[in-house]
C-alpha cells in the first residue's frame, strides 16, 4: 500500500483500489486529502471489493456527520480487509472516534486535521 495526496492521482492509479483517508488543512489554509493506493487485493476479497469500497466511503462520510455508532460498526467490519493494509488507519480512526464521542463538539466541527 502507498499513501498519496489526492491531487497527485492520475490515470496511472485507475487500475488500483484508491481509498480516501484523512483530509489535512495546512497553515496556509489549503486542504489535502491523503489516499491509500492498494496494489494487492487478496483473491478471496475480490468479489467483495465493491461493497468494501462503499463501506469505506460511507465510513468517511459518516465521520463528518458525527455518526459515531456507524463509524465503530464500519471499522469493525473493515478491520482485516484489504489484506490488513489499512488496519493501522482503522485502529487510529477508532481511537479518534471514541475520543470524539466523549466530547461535545461544536456544530461546525469537521474531521479535517489541522497541521501547522
């Protein structure tokens, strides 16, 4: 698996599974979405690929909606998929979700990670 910023994706990556991960906002206000490029999908997951991709996309969408229960359930289902290559991201995201769940977030909260 490789990590690449979305703005660097091109036709070369069309044959791979590409999943959005986190969006970062830099000090200059620009936002960049990191994606993982999965080059090797285990053969037993090939038939599940469309549903796994959809579940991952819904996880990212529901994170922004603060739908914590959906996020936790989706992460549970996605752990171990993609040949385990995305498990570190899912584990980190689960920790974040559990921390966020315990907070009272402002209405304008977004999952964008601010970097200086």
